[in-house]
C-alpha cells in the first residue's frame, strides 16, 4: 500500500482509501481535474472522500499546499488534492486512466 493510504482505511466499504477534507472549507467537486471544469456539487464541512485515483490538472493553492494533483472521488468527480489531508505532497494512489 502506498504511503498515507494505510492510515486511511477504506471507510464505508468503498474499497478506496478515505481522507478528510480540510476543516472549515466547502470544497467544489468538479467534472474534471481543473478549475475550468464545471462545479457539480460542493462538499459539506467536515466531509471525507474516498480517493479512487489521482491525475495531473490545474495548479491550486489550498490549506495543504500548492499542487497540480487532483483526486478522483467518484465517476467524473474531482477535487484538488490541496484540500485533502492525505499526509503526502505526492501521489498516494494509482494514477487515473
């Protein structure tokens, strides 16, 4: 298992490592890995997400640093890794595609 994934057991039986979203932030879920993609929904405060895979996209600065890594959290749903507490500045799971 990749670094960071072991501490985030697959909650809720999703089979994907689950991580908390930065406290105090409502994070946009987008149709693709970038800020130019449409917002599908907004995660509520205190949300956790299952990360299916990760991919390169728009560079974003958030509470966990500046990164171009985007986390796929559902079918066609992406959030910037800058808002997810994975415990790593790099990839923590397989790359999408």
